[in-house]
């Protein structure tokens, strides 16, 4: 692979907190030098003039659902990878709720070999915490960890059996494995399609009270304290749960938290008159919850922002609200949506990028997410001020279910590089 240099760039490196001019030299797929300030490229190598564009580590999305294997009409690994490259996501982690579920090392190997064969972005797998995501029998966590699974989760399914969850956590500590759980009391949240409150009542929708998330989190954290497992609070969405999380951190528990970009950008009012593209799980919450989540990102209480990419074809979305499939695609819109935290809420660009790059890299133990010598040259060039209008029909995902359809945002990915190889260029 030939060497190349990115010059005249605005470097954004959350790991070192550097935001300023500079250049990056890449050789054999890795960063070999980072020059801060004005610099010239060595002779005889390919030069990419950034012309003042931002150069940052590629985004890392740890929560992506696909239809492959088992439901390829919704999304394939290839269509998800193309969407990721266009969105500046250079690494994503596939959720285990495929058909069959990713609950043994052979399935982990299949996902990662198939991803590598596409030669687009880095595709990794999360393993199921229980067999078949059934919540009863522990899956082969140790063998899946050896096969390369980055963490273990039952995805959107709550492991209601506390004994099973404690066994999963206890076993995972032997491998220093990360366990992720959606915090929810399964009985309070059962059948809910919206957040409890005046709006859900007026629309005649079954609602889940915010306290259901806090109750579920209190139980999970008690088990974390008992077992000492590394733990990720997956898709936190309420202010009350954030307060519980902060207390756990103060007690010294090794607990991280992720949030969906949708819950940072929308609130319960966005469902309007039964707009099914806003039918999400967990449901959209009150504006006070959304504001609390934004402040938690600003303060560093939330470690990871995810797209929560969940493809659903039109026939699954264009239904009565309570019957519509939950979820939204988000790989391609993740960066401009996240930049609303900068443009509308005043967060520093580095604070926006940190939970999209170095935060998930540190959580998963990846040598990525930074502009440092030796790191993979997984890079993106983007213009944070470029106006964009999201057009669902133009998305590269096979499913077009985005709540951002028609929304005016700022921030465009101009080019994405994986291992120093360009995998996307705008236009």
C-alpha cells in the first residue's frame, strides 16, 4: 500500500483533546506521524489536501442491527457497510438478534468473515448473552470471546430472570468480558409503544413509565456490584436512570452507558399523529429527559452515542402505530444528527466526537478512535457546517425508515478511509 499524507486539515482528536491545524501521514494502513500546525508532506507520496476540512478518527457504532443472516430483504451486511462508509462509520458492531442468533463461535466467525470479505468497513460481532436470546440458558460466552465477539447482550430483550443474569455476569468476569443490558422492568414496560403521559393517553397508546427504566437499572447495578463484571447500560433514555447511573459511578462501579442518537434529537411530541418512523424502543421520552441526556453527553456521564440502526421495510412501518415495527436506520445520518449537539446545544466538537470514536474504542478495547501513530488509518474528512437535507429515498440502507427524513441538518462526510484505503467520497 502506498503512503499518503493528509495536509491542510483541521485535526480533531478526542484522545489528546487536540483541535487545530495539522497533517497526518499514513503508511501501510496505519498512522505513522501526526504533525500539528503547518507542515509539508514528504516528497514522492500521494497528498490529499483537506482544504481546511475536519479530519478525525472514523466513527465507531457499537449497536447496529442487520437482516443478514435470516432477513436479508431488510438489510444485508453489504448495504449496511455502504451506508456506514457514507456516514463516516468505519467500524460497526452487529447485534446478535439475527436468524439464527449469534450465540455460538461459528456465528461470530461468520459475521466477521463475511464483513472482511466485503472489504469496505470494519464489521465486528456482539455475542448473545443467552442461548437463542431466550433469557434462560447462558450462551457460550468464553468461546465467542475467543472467536472475537466484542461484548455480550440480548439486545432489546430484557433478561428478566435475575439468577440467569447473575450467572452470565459471574462467568463473564473470568474473561473480563463486557455485558450490556437494556434497563427496563419487563412487566411495567410490557406491551408499551410510547412513553407514559398525557400524550400517550390522548393518542390511546400503551405507555411505559420512566420509572420502569430506573427499576431495571437498579436491579442490574446491584448484580454488577455483586459480581464485579464490566457493564454497559445499553440505550439509557430517562433522567431518573441517569441519576442512578451517576450514583453507581460515584460508588466506583465499572459501568459505562450508551444513548441512541434518536433520543438526543427527538422527544415524545415528535410522534405527532401516529408517525410510525418515530416508533422506537425504548420509546421517545419527555423533553426534560432529552435535555438531561444532552447534558450527560456534555459532562461525560454517557460514554457512547450509537445510531441504534434498526432497518424495517415499508410494510413493517406503514401500519397502525401500535402495530408498526420499532426502530430506525441511522448509520448514514449519525454524524450530522450528532452535530446538532454542537450547532444547537453548544457542545464542543471534541465532546461530540468523543462518544463516537475514542469512547467506544476504549470500552471495547479497540486500537482505534484516535489520531496517534500506530493507530489504524480509519479516518474521515467532513465539513461540520455543510447544510444537508436528509432524503430517505437516497439512503444506501435497503430499508428507508428514518425519522430524520426531510430534516435540515449541518455536517457532511466528504470522504471515509479504512486502513488508509478510501471507501467513500461525496459525489
